[in-house]
């Protein structure tokens, strides 16, 4: 069993285990770009109170951070630890032998800087240092071109592969086809 660690990407970027204290920053980021938040967090229901849903998510993630089933981080930048997004290893799995699914959401003002890819490299390096086998899924909606490009970049670096078939994922009472990328960490 492993606690979610603090991970330092470089002098400017750190990954801090998620806790409830970031709720206001997450809501602020959501309000900047609700559309991308709903894509990154497809379980969010825009017809219900967003604050409550995000608060509940943060509570759930924080309460499970020491069980080694979930590992979620706040992406923070600079000396002021400015909230730049979320990244995590979750347990919403589509394939039988997977350990985690990888999800990330970078705040609008921090995109196009390869932050997600750099954070993934550090997270995967941490998993590799544990000397265990981990299978990671990255699930992306086929119309999310930026998400597909990021997933492909991660696969190229970590010898991952794209599953040929589309996988149907239940979102808001309907099944939506998604692409799944698989990365094995040994």
C-alpha cells in the first residue's frame, strides 16, 4: 500500500495530493471554462449544483488517498502554488486487468504548455519506482482532439497502445463511444 506522495516536476510545477481546501480554486477553474470541465469530469451533471458535486468528489478522493486505490493531485505552479489543474489515477476502469485510469484537467490559462504530459511522466516514474506491474487506461472521447493528442504523446513515450475498438461509456444515461489507450508500467 502506498500513500499519494507529493511529486515535484521541476522548480515551477508540483503535484500536491488533493484535499478539500482546493474547492474554491476548482470552482474558479470550472467557471472559467465549464465546457472543458464537463469533458474532463464527465460525471458532473450541469443541471445540478456544481459546487456540491465538486466538494463531494474532493472529499471522496481525500478520504481514499491512503488506500492505494486512487491517487489524485492538484497541479500547482510557482511560488504562490497557483492551482493549474487536477491529475489522477482513478478506479473507473473499462478493461478487466487494469489498475488505474488516468485523468487530467488543465486550467484554461495553463494549457498548451505540455503540463499534463510532464505530470504524467512524474506519476508514471513514481509507479515504476514501486517495482510492481501497473496497467493504466487513458479514456478519451473521439472528438476531443487535444485529449487524443495528449494520450498519443503519453503512449509514444511510455510504449503504450491504442485499443482498436471503441469502448462505450455510460455518461448521463447514455452510452458514448470512447477511445482507450493502455500503458503498462513495469
